[in-house]
C-alpha cells in the first residue's frame, strides 16, 4: 500500500486496477480508462465518476466517507 491522501491508501491489484482503502477498510476501486483518466467507484455509491488521477479518486472517496460518518444536522 502507498499513500494517496492523508487517509486514503491504494493497492495496485493488477495493472490498471487499484483498490482504495480508507482507514484499512476497502472503500472503492479505480480502473484506468486511458493514459490520462480513471473510473473510480465507491462500494456504497450507485454510480462512480471519471477522475484525472488517483489523488482525485482518493479525495472523492474521502469526501463520501467523511459524509457518512458526520452527524446529521438538526
């Protein structure tokens, strides 16, 4: 595993496929589309998104994880 952001880490499962972990829990996967972009999905999201880098994928996954653990506003 190697750092991508402060909380999301990444493992290259096979060439072009990356497993992304948040606090040691697998939360998503990124797959290369071409030389410049990746398709990233979150384990609990219905849809994924196209991003420009693993760092962008990590930021998106981190935002989802942070939203899931944040208390609801009254």
